[in-house]
């Protein structure tokens, strides 16, 4: 389904603010509905759940990172280690297992989820 500019703006307003109604779009709980010539009803349950899950993972990851000038020149590292995030990401991108890098340093890094 393609939305015109006004509908996109209204959907954004309804989803990103405390406004429950904008134009012909209304949000009630986990439902987004549009009234008019072509009524639309969307269930937001899966989107909300996946977003909440991603936020939990991101928050958990942030709690494992620190940046101190005296440790690796201030580069972000996993807390309690000298393992730079950049090193782990590069290994991950290259398809190299990160478990040997992390497991010897900090048990929480292996099971961070």
C-alpha cells in the first residue's frame, strides 16, 4: 500500500507522538486504523514486540560497554576487558567466530542476550 505525503505525515504523527488521531488515521492500543474511502486496519502487535525486543537487546549491549581514556586510548571496549568493540565487529563481519575473543575475557560477553 502506498501512502501520499499527507497520510505518511499523519501516520508518523500518530505513531511517534502522544497524539492518537491525525487526519484520517487513529491509533488505539495496538491498532492503527484509517477511515475514509478505503478503510484500513493494521495490527501493530508484531511490530511493537520486535521493536521492544530490539530495544532490550540494545540496552543490554550498552550496559556491557565502557570508554575510559586510560584503557585502549578511550576506544569503546567491553567492560572489564581491553577487547575493543571495533575488533569484535570486524571479526564478525569477516565471518570469524567471536567466541574465542570474548570467552577468555568476560563470561557475560558470551551470553549477553
